[in-house]
């Protein structure tokens, strides 16, 4: 029984880690995308920096999934499901906030 309790605790831990990671990663992405502006002559492309940062985030996510697989395989499955759902919810909320009409007339 104690072994099952430890497994459940690991699964809950990895689900909480996945939720936090999803929120943090999306906030970073949103901030990076909002900072993209038209380039001036001689300026470096902001896309290169964005791609580099997203690659680092991807590697860190892979590391988290590896650790979850090493501790509890069901926790890794839970992580994938939670990250997917949390990311989609954040995308929908962000998209709705962008589509709201503002109070100004053009």
C-alpha cells in the first residue's frame, strides 16, 4: 500500500511541475513574441533569439520528461497531458484577449 501511495505522490508532483512549466513557458513565449518589432537597417533578426530560447525550453522540457520517466512513467504521461491541455487553454485565453474590441474608435 505504501508503494502505491508513493506512486500517487510522484504522479501528483509531476502534474504540478507540468502545470507550472506550461504557464512559465507560455508567459516567456508571449513576452518574446510581443517584443518582436520591424527590423531597422543593420539590426539582427529577433527571430534568431526567439528560436534559440525556444530550443533551450524544448531541451529543458525533455529533461523534465526524462526525470519523470525515471521516477514514475505514469507521471510522465500525466505531464504530457497536462502540458498539452494547459498550453491550449492559455492559447485560447490569449487569443480571446487579443480579439476583444478596444474602447477606442479608428
